[in-house]
C-alpha cells in the first residue's frame, strides 16, 4: 500500500498559500478541484464518513439519529480500526457512575478541563478542550442508552507539575472493556445502533480524494472500490474519521519525530490502515493541520504508570549516562516522551533498573520465574553488582552507582527530591537487573485543525464548507503527550457526535 508523504518544502509552501486564501490542492499529490457539473456520481448519501473506526461510527450513529442518510466508507474489511485494539475506556467527570463507584462525589467538568489544559502545556485549543470536558458526561449516558453497562471507574497517574486537586477517578469501564481488544464492544454497540437507524457501511473502500464545487464546498469523495474509482456525492457533508498518521513513516518523519521513532525502532500497535489519509486529503484542499509531536506511548512489558490502581514497583529509569531523568510513575506517555527525548539526545537506549528486592515487592511485574526466563531470552540483563550491570548495558559505572546511592538515600525517607515520584519509594538491593525500555505505540497525536463544531479549518481560521474532522483525525484537543487513558476514546465519541450532528443539520446541495 502506498503511503503518501509530504516534503517540508511543499508543506511550508502549501501552508503559506492557504494562509492567503489560495487553495493548496496538489500539495500532497495529484489532486485538483472539480466543478459539480464535471462530476459523474456513482452513488450518494446525505453524510459520507471516511473511516469506520470509533469516531466514524459515533458520527454515523449521531447523524442517523438526527435523520440523515449515512454512508461510512471503511478501508479495511472490518470496522473499528485502532479503537478495536484499545480497552475502550473513557474519561468523564461528574457522572452518576463516577459518584456511584468512587469517592469523588463532587468532581466537575471544570476540574477535568483544567487538568487537560494544564497537561497541554500551552499547545492545546482551550475552547476545544473545555467543550470536550463539559460534553463528556452526556456521552456516558448516550452510550448507556444503546446498551453499554459501566461497571467501574478508576484514575490515571499523576503529572508532576499539575496540582493534585485536579485529579480524580474519571476513567469509566464498561462490561467487557478495560483490556486490549475491549474497544470492539464499543464499536459494535455504536455500529449496530447506527445500522438499525439506516446507516450503511461499505468495506474495502479506500477514499482517495475530496471533491469540491466552485464555491469551495466539499460535495463528495472519490474512492477505490472493487478495483475501480467511484465518485460518491455527499449532499450534506463529509466527515473525516480516518485516524492519524500512525502507520505513515513519511508523514511521521516530517511531522512527528516521536511517531517516526516508534515506527522505525519501537513497537507500533495501530491498525495498518492508519496512514493519514484524511489529513492528507484535507491538506490537499487547503485545510490547516497542527498538534503534531505527541504520541500514545506506554511500556507494554510492565504497564508502568498506566493507571492509579497499581503503584509502580521499586525501580528507576536511567539514560545512556546512567542518570535518572524523569518521574517514572508519572502517567505513561509523559514519562515516555522523556524516554524518547533522552534516547535521541544521548544516542542510546534507556533502561529500567531494579533489584532482587524489587521482585520481592508484591507489585512487581516480574516474578523470580519470569525474570529468569527473560534473562535467558536476553530481554533482561542481570549482574551481582550495580557496577557490573553498568558495564553490561554500556553506561558509566560511577554514574549508575551514584544514581542508585541517591535513590536508596532518598527513598529511605520515602521521598524523591529529584523528580517528585510518589510510589515505589523503597531502597533497592541486588542482584541487579536492567530492562531496555521499548515503546508500545497506540497512535500519533495531531491532525486537521477544527472548531467546536468539528468543522475543518483553513490556516486563516475559516471553516471549509461541509467538511468535518473528528477523533484522532482532528487536532487541538490533546497536547504534546497523551494525558491519560480514556482521553482518546471520549474524544472519538465527542468529536464524532459533534461532526455527525452538525453535518446532519445542513441543507442538501
């Protein structure tokens, strides 16, 4: 499958053209505006949705509920995309379910917004983030109404610079969800409800181009279906829900260095169909893009800091110089951003260091038996002394010994003065072990810029008529790292529903 990229020169050229109101069609490939009279349409629907993942099926259900005829075009042979691989959990504040299952009886969407905004480090669109936080509770009820049964609520791990008063247990888990693959339950529930309302999904259909009229309105798409190109008219609007640039090395290299690192040296778990198609096509007709850089990265081996139910076991992470550099029990993508940065800055891997005493801790991801197997498989390295371990992983022995000494000294008093770690503050004794950190990736952050109506925007902030972007195809609502489990899924629902609702309202062309 060809993955279409964009050169930095053409990217800048296209953005500059769009900024002065000139269409940037052709920036990423051969594409040109076609007048309505020149197009022969093979089929039509009120709302055409590009992508049948979580955002796409949420958009379809909402648009169908609002009376629109809906056609979903899915590149793969099944619906769901990367949402299928997720646990399907979602964040919301102030719900009856949260009040029922947690001690957070007075949590509010405002606190949720403030946390997400702070985690955005000044790079997010606060209007979008606030809209999402305040809209989230209704989505829980909406999903309950179509048959999902929520059974528990937990929280994500801390972020060192965010006030602890803004945190709460907000991650809602439905029956059958909460672990890898649980997202299929969510997708199936929404898709079944949408098709009962008349929505149609066509598989193995790759959308390749957006079609516009002389007024600049998006009035359809061209897709490859059954070995030929077909033109499909969207009488009301087109919704882009084709995920991010997750599996596109060329676009990742240009736009998201950490995603490129994941694709070239780490472990990417995203659907192979996530090649940035929606982002590319939107750029071709002059859409603005942004928010790139962050990723959904975590430690697939240990699950370190994936939620607040399991404290991180006694261990610390060091760079090639043998020094700690991050708060290890901060939420997973926060500390994996630092792992990526240190790996690049010092041109070498990072390691999780622990000891025999750590394995004895009841919260360790290893047992005596499992660590022995990992040593045999050369996944984990063992040494009797910290200096010997340092030589085996090619870091400075004096530095690593000093790092261990500082750790043991501070944790003897249950504190971490360097990075503000909260859990696993216990001295470590040998023999010693090292695990080379490997990022497991569930997607790139960044996409088409949108407003609170989920309309795709030009670089000057104007909406592109009849074009919407949702979920991870859209930008501005997640910052430079993924702030915690359940953010993406509630975002897929929110922006999918917003796009579906607003597209369904339009008059037909």
